[in-house]
């Protein structure tokens, strides 16, 4: 029972990280209708920035996180301006390939700048933990912070998209860009803001991911990126609560599959569950069913 | 003769065949005369394998119009099935060429079976959902092959999953889990690669120009209209998908039989993406484009070797710039204006 609880908490913690990454995917997809394959690599950049800020310059972890968020936000805006904006009218496949190009670029630039030797990410929470049931169940502060961060981000984003002018503009753009433009919404700026928010979330996810799994290499972001993308589709891409549910479920499934079935097959089981879900609900758990008109 | 080429498409097809033959003859004679560096010589078989991969993926993406992000999975199935077949038949068929042919057929067959298993559920989905499920299947195939152990002794083939002990009496291990296949007798040759490209082209061009091919393209252009005139969606989609998977399997066998060792991690998501890049850069549905893009982009990192560590960075920048140049309206107008001016001058 205690081991079960332990796995459950680990699963929720990992799932929260996936959910934060998945939010970035889902928001960008909802508005720009593109699969941003470079998202996983922005995570990696965020983790490196925080790593150098904390280990090399001795900054406080919170300052390191803020710095990572700032740099990733900037990076997201620059990528969008240089690589994606010129392709607004192009086919989605062309944008996809460009995103892959950006992903290659970030990975190789990171390899040149920081080499491919793994960096040991410092434990930002000093290894503090809460012990329950006579110390049989340990919950690290890192786990609690991760889960709390995920919940806070979710609430803030839901309020942001629901209440603010910018959030409403985002929803309008995701529904119909042409009509939104006619209503006086600056579509280009809205898309830029979405990229900025997505990249800031990627930075947070990168820092949280690396404090849980400390080995940092230039390809750190790609597998979590793919998993989070899977989580976004799982929950219904374009939906914010969907990203949360998809991410957390995916994390739990991955940890349980690894613990109770086979560590080597945990990835395969995650993807198998995704396939089954999509066959039953072709647009994900919370995705909108689009009716086809002739 | 004139009537034969009256169709512009037929002409393009013949030019593609001729171009491939010409390239083969040039490269083969250069290679025989010692005009190719050993690094480039070593690239000849992988280039052929990637060309076939790009052609087969172009059938799915360009002709059928469905985005697949897991094409390397079929290559993996073909590579390992072919490697097992080649190793098992070593004593039965001593001639390398014939053994390669049999191995390729086995590889293609297994990949086709995988294609049916993947295709039946996947082709029910649409657009990006279909793409993510092909990605998922690619990863599942990778996980399965990584944990597969196959060996052979006097009693025949033994296989086990997840468990490295094979209960063999002597014999030898062919697929060793995450380590993959090692000590491969290299039976792939540039000639075999060239022949596989030609066979692939014949299959694809004949399919595209047939009744089935027209049905497949009708589905791509307007599924609802095609369905309403009585085209069987599942049948034709599956047909294109399975042929594409089988060709990828043959390419996988060709690739594996030209390497010393292959492991499942070679055929991951990045390989699928790489092949997709070839297809998109070469042009959807344009087979000669796929051939050129696959060949050029496989050799490009080799040619950029003098930039050593910067080469992949340059590769990424080239990729982004090419996509911007070919898809941005401003760039496109700029280029078309230049060409138009030239055209006007020629008239004068």
C-alpha cells in the first residue's frame, strides 16, 4: 500500500511536469494550428540557463528560475518572429519541417556551447522531505513544489484566458483568425504572446524536470517533449484542462507501468494507452468533436 | 514515340528512370576508377536505402496525403527480419546477392504485416491525430525490437522477449536485445541498392497511374466526394499504407545488410523525421524530388565534414532557410519576378 502511494505520488509529480509542457503545446496548437516540435528544446535551454545561474554564478534558485523564464520567453518570441511568422500562409507541413529545423538548431547550438557531457543539475530544494507513516512514505519538497506549481499555473491560465482582454483575444484567434482580425484583434501580436507564454512555461518545466531527473544533456528535452505532446493529444489538443488531465494520467501510467509491468516497456505502454484512447475517442479525452459538413 | 510521351506525367516518369540509371552509371564508374573518397563510397548503400525510404514515405504523405511520423518503425522491422533471414539462410544460400534478395522479401513481408497491424486502427483517425498515433507506433516498435532476443542453433530459430536466455544448444545469437545485430556479413551493394530504387519506382509509378492510384489520390483531394462516388476508403488507404510499409521494410534490410552492426535505437523518431524532411523538401508526390533530396541531404553532412562540429548546426540553418525560401510569399514573389523577367527577355 505504501509503495503504491509512493508510485502514485511520483506519477502525479512527473505528470505535473508533463502537464506544464503539454500546456505550451496545446496553447500554441490551439492558436497557430502548428505542432511546435522545438518546444522540447526550449525546455532544455531553460534548464541550462538555470543550471549555470545557480552552479556557476551562485545565484539563488528562484533568481535562476526567473532568469530561465526571461531568456526562454525571449527565445520563444525570437523563434516565432524569425522562423514561424514568415510561414503564416504556408501549409502546416512546411511549418512542421521548419519547427524540426529549429529543434535541430537548438540541440546542436547547445551541444557546441555546453558540450554533450551530462551536467549534474543541483537539487534546488536542498533534499528536504516530509516523512509520513513512520518514515515509510517520503515526499520530497521538490515533488510538492512541482505539483503546486502545476495547479497554480493551471488556475492562472484558466483565469487569464477566461477573464483578460488578451486571453479573450487568444480564444477568438483560436476559433477563427479571420473573424478575429475583422473585430480589431491584432492576430500577430496574440500569436507572439502565446509563444511567449508557452516558452515561459517550458522554462519552468525544464527547471522542475531537471531537479527531479538531474542529468542534463542537449537532448534532455526531446523525450519529455514527445511525451508531453502525447499528453496534450491524449487530453484533447487545444484544451487547457485536457492538458492537465492528459499530463497527469500519462505520468501515472508511465510510473505504474515501469513499477508493476516492466521498466523497459514503460514507454511502449504509455503509447499503447494513447492509441487505445484515440481509437475510442478520436479527438482525445476533452477534445471538441468537430462535425463534418459537406 | 510521340504518343507514348503525350502525357506529361509519363514523360516525367521516364526522365526519373533515366536519371537514376545515369546517376548509377556515373557513380559506379567513378567508384571503380577510384574517383570517390572512401567516406563517400561507404555512403552509397545508406543513400540508396534512404532514397527508397523517402520514395515510400512520399507514397503515404504525398500520394495518400496522410502525415506519418513513424516510418522508421517499418524500416526497423524490415532491417531485423531481414537480418535474421540472412543469418539463418547463410548455409542454405551461399550466394550473397540471392540471399539479400530473399532477406529483402522477408523484410518487406514482415514490414507489410506491421503495416496492416498499424494501418487498420491508424487510418480511422484524421490529420494530426493520425500523425501522433504513427509516432506512437514507431516508438512501440522500437521498444519491442529493443527487447527482442533471437538466436539460432541446430534445432532452428529461438526467440524470446524481455528475457535474454534463449535455451539454445550451442548456436549463436542473432538479435541481442538493445545491442541489436552485430557481425553482419555485408551483402548489400550499390548495385542492389540501385535495383531496389528502380523496383520501387516501377511499383510507385504503376500504382499511381492505375485505377487504384487514382482512387487513392481522389481520397487525398476530397475524401467525402470520393466516398460518395463509391470509393472504398479503408481499402485504398490501407493499400497505399501497406505498400509504403513493405518498401520501407526492404529499404531497412538493404540498410542493415550494409552495416557492421545495427541496433533498434538507429530507427527512432529522429530517423522518421529525417525521412519526412527529405519528402517535404523534395516536394509532395514528386518522386524525383524525393530522390534528389534524400541523396543530397544524406551526403551533405559528409561533405560538411570540414566544418566538423558546426556541420549539424549548418544543416539546421540550411533546412530552415530552404523552408522559408520555398514557402514564404515574399520570397516566392521575389524569385518568380526574377524568372519572369528572364522569360520576357528571351521572348524579345
